[in-house]
C-alpha cells in the first residue's frame, strides 16, 4: 500500500460506515435498501485496496479491526465533509440553507452567544444551528473529530490541529455578593479570597488551570467547599454568600447589571487574563453558513473586549 494512492469510492465509505454502526452486513443492507451481496462486495473492495481486513466476525456481531478503526476515524470526516459540500451546492442553487455545529464553553451561553444567534437568525433564517455546551479543555477535540464546525472556548492551548479565528482578552475576577466582606474592594488577591472560602472549577474548565498555580503556591491542602464543572452553580453559590467564585465578566453580564453579583479583578501577577477564542479545525475550508456565524461571533468578541476596556479594566 505504501507509495500509491488509495482509491476508495464515497459509496464504499458510506456502506462501510453503515456496517460499522449496525455491526451486521445484513442489517446494513436492509437500512441502505440494497442487497447484502452489494454491501459485502464494497467491503471486500476496501479490504483489497488497503490490504487488511476491516472487521472481525464474533458471535455478537462484527467488530472493527485495527485497520477498521483507522478507516472509521477518517470515514467520519469524509462523510461529514461530503454533507457540507452538498449544503454548499444547495446554497449555490439559491437555497441559502446550511447547518452549523458549535461547541461552546458555558460562560458564553449566558449573553454573548444568544446575542449572536439572534443576529444569525435575523440575517440567515434558513440556517440551522446546533449548540453543545462543554468544558473549554474538550472543545479542541470536538473540532478535530468534526463533531463541531466552530469552538468557542476560554484559555485553549495552541495546537497544530486547530486554528484561532479570533480572540478577546478578559480579566479574571472574584465573584461575590454585594454584601460580602470583599465587596468594597477595587481588586483582590487569591490568598485573601481563600480566607472566605473558595468555589473552584473542576479540571475540564479552563479557569481551573488558570488558578492552579495560585492554589499550589498557597499550599492549600483542604479541599475547597465546592468544586464544580458548572459555572452557573458557582455563581449561585457566590450569590448566596457561600464562598468566592471566579470568572471573567463574560457570562455574568446579567448578574452584574442587576447588582446581584460583583466582579472584583484578581491582582495576582498584575492581573490574570483569560482568552476567549473562536476556533476551527486546521486545513478545513469553512462552508458559507459557518463563515457567516464565525464573522458574527468575531465581531461580538471584539465588542465585548472593547466594552471591558471602556469599563476601566485595561486589557494586556
């Protein structure tokens, strides 16, 4: 196989994917509405092309071999790209349709993302959008595996497999209620916050990694009163004076406007900043619907960054 081009037709990939999901050639053929022999023939053609079996035959059904696992990973990408190509040609025919999948950190869903989705609906009413909320640390993998077209995440480490489309810098601060002992402070350090009980993020959230060096430096051995992967729960705990939570101003806009929470910038290291970035998979040409949403998101991130700067928290 080395040194030559693989020739695998898209129909064969489609048949292979159905067999993989059904774990049965007969069931795959039934769902595809073709003869079992036609499905089997396509599988044999792929096996002959790559020089290795794709499935093991077990009493409970077919199971992917190592070669099958490799093909499966790439087949998913090919099938998703084919679907996006179809949508692009539909758009050329004037249908102006499309679908965008976005994976986003929870903080962006409170105000930023809803604002953008409203603008998207106003401009492109026939474009459908799927949103998955997850921790920032897992969003790059969603892009790499093509489970999402766009990723909106905080403090994502640079990686060759993803590219940054836009970014805004937002200062991390302590969240407390208006009647909290720290409420009158213009800024506060992490050690002082620890005296009032910490509400910390679990490791799947980017804030955990931003604060971990400060936590380690204090030598705190006791577990904090609460660790959670939900920023909403952390905000509610802070609102009820059950400790000090941490976040950027992105995601607490409504609480700040209502006066239900205060955002006090952390003073450690001259200020700790979290990057809110928009990401896509490297090397992928974005369909027009994805490009449109990415443009609106980039505009909104820049707008929020300018608003923070105007609020008196200079961005480094």
